[in-house]
C-alpha cells in the first residue's frame, strides 16, 4: 500500500512539473525549482516564434529574389546593348544618307592621314601649296591645285584647316576674301563650317573669330594623335573639341543647356546638324570624344603634350642610343625621343609660341632640374654648382 501511495505521489509531482512547464511556455518564462536550486528560464513567446518565422520567410524571399536578379540584369544588359547597336546603325545610316563634302587645306602628312578616314563617310577634296594630285588620287580624294578653285568651285560643307600653326593666320587671311566672293555668287547659305585641328586652341580660335565672316560656323578641335601614334586606327584615341560658333552665336562651352536660352532658328538647327555630322565621323572611328573649352585645353596641354615634346627634344639632343643592357624604362625613353622628333619643329615651336602656358612649363622644368641636382649635391656634401659632370664646391669656384 505504501508503495502504491509513493508511486501516486511521484506521478503527481511529475504532472505538476509538466503543468509548470506549459504555464511557463504560455507566459513567456518562469522560475522552476529543482533539487533546491532556482533557475530562470526565458522561454520563447508565441509572438517571437511568429516573428522568427516571418524573418526566415523574408530571408527565403530575398535569397530567391537574388537568385533571379543576376539573370534579369544580364537580360537587361543584353537588351540595352542591342538597343545601342541599333542606334549606332541608325546614326551611320543618317550619316551616309547625306554625306558631307569635306575640304582639307594643307594636304601634308597630317592632312593625308585624316583624309583616308574621311573618304569612308563623304566626298573629300584637298589642296596645298605642294602638288599632291597623285597621292590624293590613290586614296580617292579629289585634288585642287589652287586655293581659289578649292573655295569657289567646290561645293564644300566643311573646310578643315590642317596647316601649320605658324602659317595658320596667313592661311585664314587668304581664305576670307574667297569666302566673301563665294557668298556674293551663291548667297550666305554657301558658307562652309570652318574647322581647325591645331595643337593649340586659343590662338586659332581667336583668329577665326576675328577674321572670318560671322556667317561662318566654327568648330575648334584637336585630335590628340597623328600618323605615328594612331597608325593602327583611331579607336581609343582622344579627340578634344569646342563648338565655338553656330549661326552667328558664339557658344559658351562651360554653359550646359545654353540652347534653351537661344532663339533656335532653322539656320541654327541646320548648322548644328552639320557640326554633329562632322563630329560623328570621329566618333564612329572610335575616338574618345571630349568637349572642352579652348582655354582649358591649352592649360592642360602645356603640362602634358608640350612638356612631352620638350623633354623628348632635350633628350634627343643628347644623342641617346640603344645599348646591350637597356631596361624597359630606357626603351620607353628612346621611343619618346623617336616619336617627338619625328614631328616637325614648326609643330614644336607652335606648341611653345602660341600657348601662353608653355613658358611657365619651361620655368618649372628648369626649377625642378635645379632642385633634383641640388639634392644630389647636398647628399654628396657639396655646396656649390654642377658643371659638366665636374662637381665644384664653392671653394673650387673661387
């Protein structure tokens, strides 16, 4: 009997324990005493369990969403790529539906270089002081022996001035009366777009604005490459340009949206269309197109293009030659000498003479040379001057 009572008591205690656990679960936590020790148990509530379930569901949704996102983005990328290709094909169709007639004044090495690509997109006519008839014929270019016949007899949409910067002003002075004569014969609408491709920009820009009839639209450009650096094509090469004047309006290259402030006439639209057609040739050839004010161009150019030519010329005068132990760095120096000295001295002189920033560049280079040599002498414990490889102290100089 005692055993039965004992068994019943044990069963009752266990039932009571189970009841406490259930009660604690429903209340979110409880204190359970066992063997004289009290332990605080924080049990999950039904709301926290539901929240946890929701969180897991959200994670599952996010994972599933991300799984499909990459595929969606790839499809969108493919769609945009196809759209871009379609637009390019439409641009080419527009460009070739009404090809430009482009004249090049100065059919020397650079003039011939750009003419080869221009022939893909329109009719090209060249002229120069030298007779390049045979050369022009080989590349499918019509050649005019005189500047007068070039301007008056050819129906040109664009005239590119590819002459030396040194002779640029004289060339413009020769062209102006011919343009005015053409206007008298054929009307103001016969004025072509005038484009310069000089290596400096403010100087030719000012000449064109000062001397050309105001009816002439002006586009100032600088292809930052030539026959040597772009012998394998123009793709990836830099082309800088400023839309200077359209329909008698001088444009501000730093003012985006200027067209919204202008009274847009039919003549303005036609002028802009002609300019864009010409720029599209460079774009279609793969150039990196950079719109930039002429003043900004010259500031950058003095510390990039001019200093490159300056250092190349200086090192070239030293007569450096390849050796059996050349490093890759020295091989780069030899290539610099070769490319810079391959250009005419007129080009180099023009970079100096007609860019007001170039003088400062020379001064800074001289100062930098003095600083570097001075640091070497100081490390050597010599206070004095460096003369032709002989280190002279102040005492030696006395």
